């Protein structure tokens, strides 16, 4: 299976409850993460994380699926063809 580039947007709605889980999952997939930018928006108690990844569709799907299963976390991705 060939690698694809993707942009993943992650919205963490409850930083206190979800940030540790999110960071643990991201460290599991560090080998496919090309770049990461995180912005804490303290006034709204959310964090926005954007990722650039280079991996198989299976790896990207597994990463987004695990992140999306965390309560208070929303994930969207755009993958190259």
C-alpha cells in the first residue's frame, strides 16, 4: 500500500480531560507525523491541533479513528489521492 499525504484537524473541547490521551495517541503515530501545530484557545477552553502526515490510508484511518473515539475530541482529515 502506498503512502499518502494528509492534513488532519483536531479540536479538543475539554483540554483537562482529553489532552493526555490525545498526546499519547500522537506519540504512537510519531513515525508518520511530518509536522504538528497546536494552538491553545484558553478563552474557549479548547485546543486546535493541525497535523501533516505521510502514511498509508490504514495508518491515517487508525490514527483519526483512535483520536475521534476520545470524548470531547473532533477530528477531520483531507487525504491526497
